[in-house]
C-alpha cells in the first residue's frame, strides 16, 4: 500500500477528535481573551483539585438570581484567563442514553498562547507549536504532521472553550458542603449538540472543578478536573513533538 492509499484510509482529524473534543474541552475555559493580562512572574501557580466524582448526575441545589450566575461565570473566566498557560489533568465518564452503557477515560491538556497546546489521551497525542500540528498514534507507530491552519476552528481547544463562555448563565447555587458553586447554563444556540450544561466552580477561586453535559441523544457526560494549574512560564519545547525512533512519519505541511 503506497503513501497516498494509506492516507485515504486513515481517519480524518475531525473523525478522530470531534467525538472527544466536542465535550471534553468544555472542562477547560479559554486563556487568551483580548485584553487579558498575565499575572506578575513572582505570583505562584494556582492549583485546584476536585473531590471524588459521583457515578451519576447530581441533583440541582436551590438556585439564586441570574445576576449572581452571570457574576460567577465572569469570575471563572477571569481566573482561567489570568495566566499565559494552563495545565489540566482530567477524567471523563459517559453514561449513554441508549442501552445504559458507560465509558471512562483520562488525559491531560496544556494550553499556551498563539495556538500552542498539547493534548494527551490513552493511545493518542496531539501537539501544536502554533505553526505545526503533530498527531501521534503510539500503537500504530505513526505520526501525522500538518500545518496548524488545517485544524478546523470548531476542533481547536480554544474555540470549543470560548463557546462555554458564550453560554447563557441561568442560575447559581451552593452545594451542601459550601465548597462548590453549581452554575447552570443554557447551551442552546451556542453548542447545538447539547441540551443541558452544568459547571461546578470552586467557591473561593471560581476555577472549574466538574462539568455535567447532556446531549441531544440523552448521553450524560461528567468531566472531572482533577487538577488545574496556572503556568506563568512555559518552555516552547513542551509544544513540539519529537517522533520516537522507528515511527512512520507522514509530513503533509
């Protein structure tokens, strides 16, 4: 099989990432809105850790005003935009509406300025240094390299996260422990695949801790942010991928 034949039979970037990223990246908000200021270098990095997540969806608590919900959403966005970079460890569990089956996966995401990011999942990795994009499949020993311009806007982590910020805040409530704020949002009109969205924020920092989504097929997904660490400094090498020895590299730049 020649190179062109192999490429025709490879899953596209959309087919590979859309099912995961369409929900997964809602767990992390964008870092670089226009005018956002980075903190001074002397400020320490901030980390948040979520408590063990429930196996099923969480019942809503009594809500407060829409104005309070708007304020909480704005404060959460401000926290996540405060530093040049953000490093997140996450777990995702999905309960499917048809059949009642479930699945779970874990991963990590590092985001920096100017289209730089690094996404790692079991058996898959995606790196971008702002110019080139590396897609690595360890089991197949394959690396696909292309221009970052080929990454469709609706698959870019930043683009998906901005859609979270654009959702309408409906209500805000405190959980029984008082440590988390439950923010209910309306994704309709912004995220067509979802009909329900709730975000739990740290009551002190307004950092996102847990997200629950319900899509139009009645699948319920719980996104657990195990840690979220602001990065005041990020080495450029963290966004560049060096193919392991023996890898088949297909460079389409």
